[in-house]
C-alpha cells in the first residue's frame, strides 16, 4: 500500500461528481470554508461529466489552492469515483460527501474530530441525516432499505446511504472493492474487525440538477449487493489480532 508523503495534509475531502456544474463550485467553496484553519485538501473526482462540471471546478484553482480535480475518462459510477479519490488522496483521514450539495460540509470537521479522538480500532464515523429533504417516496424506500440491510448485515448503521463519512484511508484500502461499496462501508469495516460510530448531520434540499438514481434502480442494485456482502461476511475469519514474536 502506498504511503502518504510526510508533508501530506491531515484530511482529504473526496467528492464524486457527475453532471453537477450547478452545484460543484459552491460546494467546493463551502468545503474550503468549513475546513479553514485545518490541514486539508479537496479532491473532486469528475466521473466523465457531460456538462461543464470539470471546467467550473478548474476555474477555482487559484481561488482554492487546496483544490485538486481528477477526471475519469469513462463514466464508472460513484463508488469508483470515491475509490479514485481515496487512492489519489494524501491525507490519512478521508471525508466523503455527495456532489449534489445536499450534505452540509459544515458537519465534516465534527466527524473528523470524533474519529481522531476515538480509539485506534475506530476507523469510520458516518453521518445520519436528520430532517431529510427528499421526496416522501424516497424517504420511505430508504427507510425500508436501511431496515432490511441493517437486519441482514448487523452493521449498526441507521443511514448507510448518507454520503457524509469520515474514515481512515488505510482501513478503506484494505476492503474488497466492488461497485456500490460506498453503501456498505460500515459492514465491511466491521468485517475487518474495526469499530464504527455515527453522528447526526444536516441534510439540505438539492438546489440544482437532478438525482442520478431511481428507487427501482437502487432496489435492483441493492439486492445483488446485499447477497455479495452477506457472502463476504460469511467467508470472513477473525484471527483475534496479530502478534510479532
């Protein structure tokens, strides 16, 4: 595993975006303001957007010196964009949030502080959205999905769909990668013997663009994903720790 350089920032904020020209610049400015006074970088990963997302972000390079912009050559989905960002990140702690502006960057530092203050085995602090600003149909679908997933995986997460999370880069890179992994990080962290925690976070209305998912599409993907994660859990073996002798 590649080691971060000694001069690396403490925190890398990774944001996957696809066709978010309207939301991305304002979100980048909010992130910079939220982490002002800290050692941080911002890594936006453009997942082959068809609009002006990439150019809009690049235009901020002089205004926000901490900003880095990566670009996929082909559209590969949110999980792949997150992984690309984490692989390129230089910070030991990663913060992720969705690129549509519904996650509030102001909540990010609290997740980082909770992670840093916790024991060594704490590797992820996730957000739990309060007063969700989504349609009733989406909220009902999410509630059902979270309930089923939590029952089957016992991952203790009430809202694994919240994009706002803080986790240790090294722990993330130990996990088996697959598409949609970002929705199963708590379960996969726990599979490795790590501890996870959750804090309430703000949730906002989408101001521009539109959702990239439908309830039916999300349900179809989640069925195979759940089966895969259940299989991974069943095949895990815990050595109880490793001692050098």
